[in-house]
C-alpha cells in the first residue's frame, strides 16, 4: 500500500501519550495511524473534525472497552500533525485537552 499522507510528531506531546500506553493500545493506535496514512478515504469512525474549531481533528481509537483520542491537524493537505492525546472517560472531550490542542496547533503554525 502506498502512503498517501505523512505523519509529523510535533514536539513531545504525542510520543509522551503513546509511551504511557500498554502494548495492546499502542498496536491499535499504530493500526489507526497506518490507516490514516494509507487509506484514500478515512472513515469518520477514525478521524473527525472537532466542531467549533478551525482545523482541529481528533483521531479516534478504541481498544477493548477503552477509548482514546489524539488531536491533530492537517498541514499542506497531506501532512497530519499529531498533538496531545488522552483516554476518554466521558461523553464530551475535556475542555482542558481541547484548549491544550488548540494552543499547540497555534504554536505549530506560528513557528512554521
């Protein structure tokens, strides 16, 4: 399978999140990231735009009964920039996680 998009890990945020997970969760996250980089059309089940934001997306990962979210954005159309992630424990995304992701996204584009 040919790579359609490429991943960019902005600073340490995503790696810190990934390193805190067990191997089963890491495997699932890596599988979803593989889909994002190789699938022509990514189902909303795995990637969704966050309403009320300009360009912020969440990557959605389920492993067993656990749900994880990783914030990201697109740059130049085919680069997926990965930010912070968290384990979802309630219906709504925690406001502080969204605020952090928006802050990181602003920083990324301002430093570019």
